[in-house]
C-alpha cells in the first residue's frame, strides 16, 4: 500500500529539471566599478539544506537533490576509470550499509538475549562453577542432574542456600523472596538512572517516535550514539528486573540507531534526510527480524506498521538486512537450541473446522483487551504528563518495580521471565514434559508414539496451574497498563502476547477436557474419537497471543507472518488469520488508533497517518494563514528587499520559510525560500563576500540590474530559491490538500488565486484542522 501511495514522488521528475535550471541560472557579471557580483553558493558550504530540530523535512526537495547528485555521478563516470569506480562504490553503498546494520543489530540482539538470561536468573541464585552462567547453562555441564529434577544441580544454588546452607523452609523462602525484590529494585533503579542522566531518549518502546521520524520529522539525538549505548544497557536491566515489559519493541529502536550510525559514514545518506529514512525503514525490519527470529515478518512489519515511504528498492534492502541480522543472531545461538527465539514450537496435530469458534472468541478477547489497554494506558500516561507524577520518574519506576516483584514472586508463572512463560504456554505436552500444565492422568496401557499422545483427563497439577494462570492473567492485565510508558526501555509485544497466551491456554485446556469427557457431543463426534489426540492447548495459546498483540497494535499481515515464522507450520495460518482479523475488527469498533498511534497523538507529534480518512467538506481557504484578523503574510520581494530587512524578518518571526513575490502590490508568486538556507546564505556572504552590508539589496531574479558604483554590492540568492513550490487554489477541497500532504510529504503548500499569493498551509495547520474537525484540541499538536 505504501509503495503505491508514494510512487507519486518518483513521477515528479520535472522538479529535478526545475532545480537543475535554478542551478544553471547563476551567471557572474561585472558591474560598474562594483567588481564581480558573486553568487557565493557556486561552492556549497556546510549545513545548507539541513533542518532544524523538531521540524519536518521536504520530501520533494530531498528527492530532487538526490536525483541531481545521481545525475552528476553518472555523467562523471564516463570521464575516467576512477570516476567509474566511484560511481560503482556509490551504487553499492546501500548494500554495504544494510550488511553493517544486519551484523551489528544481530550481534547486539544476541548479547542482550544472553545478558537478560543471566541477570534474570541472578535474582534467584548463582552458578558456583561459573558465576556468568545462567541457571540452564549451569546445569548443562552437571553430571548429577536427573530427569525428574532437571532444573536442579549442585552447581546452581539459590541465595538462601548459599548464605544459610538451608534450601528449604520458611526462612529460606523469605530470604529468597527479599533478595528477589532487592535485585529487581537495583536493576530498575540503574536503568532509570542511566536513562535520566545520559540518554533521556532511550526510554519507552521507541516505535511511536520511529514512525514519526520515518514520516519526515526531525528529532536530533533520538537515534544517536549515546541513545544506542544506553538503550542497549538499560534494556537488559529493565527486562531483567522482572517488570511486565519486553525487549522486542526497543530492539527496533536499537536497530534504527545502528542504521543512523552507519548512515553517517556515507555522504549519500548523511546529507539527504530522505535517503536516510530509506535506510531506517530497512533497519526497522532488521530489528523485528532479530526480535522474533522472523526476517519476512520484519520486512512486512516495516512496510505495514512503521514506514511512511517505502520504494521497491527499500523492500529488497530490508529483506537483505533482515536476513543478515537473523543469520548473525543464529550464529551467536543465544538460547542454545539452534533457534532464533526462546519460544519456537512445533505441533503435530492438525486443527479442525469446529475449533474456529474458540479461535474467533480468542480474537474477540484480543480486540477487547487491546481497547481496554490502550484507553487505560493513555489515560494513565496523560495523568503522568499533566500531574506531579511526571516529575518523579525514578520514584515511579521504583514503586512499580517493587509492587511487581512483591506480587510476582509467589506465583511461579509470574516469577519467571515473560519469554519463558510464553514458551511454556506454547509447548505441546509430550511424554518428556514435566510442567504442571502437562500433569495429565496417563493410561498405563497406552502404547503410542511420543508425538501422538491422546487426549487425557487433567490431573491435579493442571487444575492447580489453571488457578495460577488465572491470577497471572489478572496481574499481567493490570500491571502492564502502569508499566508501559515509564522512563525506561519498555516493549509491549511480549506482555501483550503473554496475556493472550495465558487466556488461550486456559481456553485450550477447557476445550480439550470438554472433548475428552463429552466426545459424544455433536460438535466433537465427527472429529474427536475416544483415544485420539484432538486438541492442542498450546495452539490456542499461540492464537490468543496473536489476537492480543493484534488488538493492541492493529497489525494484521505482518503479525500472521511473524507468528507463522515462530511455529514453522503452514497449516496454522488460517486460525491465526481468523484471530488477527477478528481482534482488529473488534478493536476498530471502539477506535481506529493502535497503541503507537495513540502515543503519537498523546505526544503531539506531527504525523499524518495514511490510514485516516478526511471526509469533511472544507476548503483550503478555511485553513490557510493568515486568517481574517491575523497580520499579513510575511513575504520577500524579488528585487527590493535589503539584507537588513531579511535579517529583521528572520529575527521577528519563527516561520520555516518565506514566499517570494514580484512586489507587495501585485503579490505575484515567484518562489519559496527556506529560513535556514536564507540565514546561512547571508551569514556566509558577510564572511566571504566583500561589500555586502546591511543596506545591500537581495536579488532573487536571474539577472541583477546594473547599479551605480557608489551603491553597496548586491547579494544574489537565486540559487536557494525554490522556483516550483507546490501551490493549490483557495477553492481546493481540504480532502485533496490532506491527500497531497500525505502522499508527497510536503512541509507547506502555498495558496494562490490566478497566480496571486493568498496564504500558506503548513503540515501543522493540516493536523490542527483535522483535530478540530474531530472535536479534539487543535493545540495538542506541539511541534512545528
């Protein structure tokens, strides 16, 4: 969808031609006694055409600049062998950047996985043979581990056993409980302190901001080196603390930081914000690839969820980056199972048509959970922003961590890491499983293959696990609302999947037991005979996880592909699709915005969502500035404005640019000049061009008139003038204007009538107007 909608940019080749004409129209003339009239922009200087912080880029301008750059490289490549080699290096630079992004993001993901595994287990005990080993790694090397007690080995000791010598009893339990809370508080305190002191942008998921940046917004430092370093370290601390959050969303932010880092090595990307965003789109795909072990799902996630402009070549490069990242993570093998994720599963029983009913019900639950979570979380985050609570982020993190650890420890399903919980819920109960969820009453006369165990009556362990899972479900639903959005790295994918997996497993066990005890019912009679393996509760957990994640994020295609890559089974796509579509339909019935779009609206980011529809019957004249009681529009004339007038206008206003007209009387539009280019041009002219003073006349015309020798030397700035600004008439429907802003990525649009300038519409004006039409506060759009 994004590819089709954004191909308009490629069809506007006439913009490149016009810019080329502007570049060519810079003759140097000799005036009467005034020496050479310099156009100082003949030689480029630093910072021209860059953007201020919290401003929007001009996609058309960036595209035409890249077209000019490519045309020059192509023409020079015919001059010599060295220029040909340089052109080939330029063509391959994109693939080199993708390779580097994949390698670094895969490596960082592997290190994060290993560190989280170790530090999560550190809250409960330590490995005596090698303290850097996690619980599982420690017992791998033990020769004294038995099948029944596979998690117990002499080399691994809990803190109470290490300190007091007693592994059992009330005293040991209380001491382990206390140290569990203490470690959790220490990890979360370190995480929030590092974020607060060194990199404030390292908090949160990062996906709302990534979506906004990819739409063309500038947030300096959000993808910087310090943010990358601190986010990587604090992500390990935050996940290890046991808070109800995941590392998958922040891994997208980490991968985009890697992409931004490598963009700075190549001028092709560092000097063009449009090209940089193509790289960041591919980096987002690599982030999801290492988060879920799903390269194809990562590419589709970038296309469906985060990218604003996604040309075909970016699709190929995203696939390559995701492939390299997944290969790198597979080489590290952080989980020791030759898989890319901890909860990889394989099922051996097909699903039946009658099971679509509980699958769809899980989809309904996912949609309702998504709606509840979004509304409650946004209300809490708004309260955090508007009350004293927001002034004490460290105290908030400590309080939520303490409550989470206090309530989580008694329940074995909330004590363990969320990824391990999902892994256990997804698992199919085989003959070698020792989990409570697999405590079924076995038939001693059963003689079937290990992978084809028939449905059996639930034992006491299963019923005990159901009560614990019900309590865990309530706990996860409530605590996740207060956790997401705190000033630490916090992802939402894993907590949402955990809620759905718990609900799905409960439903799956219920259906399994109904099929066993009532196999003569008409709904079971045709497909579930006595002694057959009919129902797989783990499949219900997987479908529930997909439903809840879809309800929160509103993902559909990419979600199904990610879940498919997790399981490796094609035959379960239909249940996943049914649950994902149902959850989206149910959630959309209460509101169109997913959690990331809701946080974008909460923070006031200038994001025009391509999925929103504008159906109001307003015109451009209703939105343009100046309004009826506003001061007149700030404009420059083509040949009668002095340097002092320009500097005064820049000082007294904060506009991003100024229209250039023939004269104030006629107001015939000539072009548009950016504020930053104008400021830098005048500053550079005063430093490098003799004779430019405050009274020098600024000319935007192609030919400056001949002036007496006594006059100050004029300043010619035609090269920074955009001769083809996008214009609409005052009677253009706003539906068309909004569509133009979305598909062309405009910063501003000039409003004219018969060539006469009437006003200007900026992206912020469009967002304000859309908010006003939806009865929202138009001033909630905070940024320029």
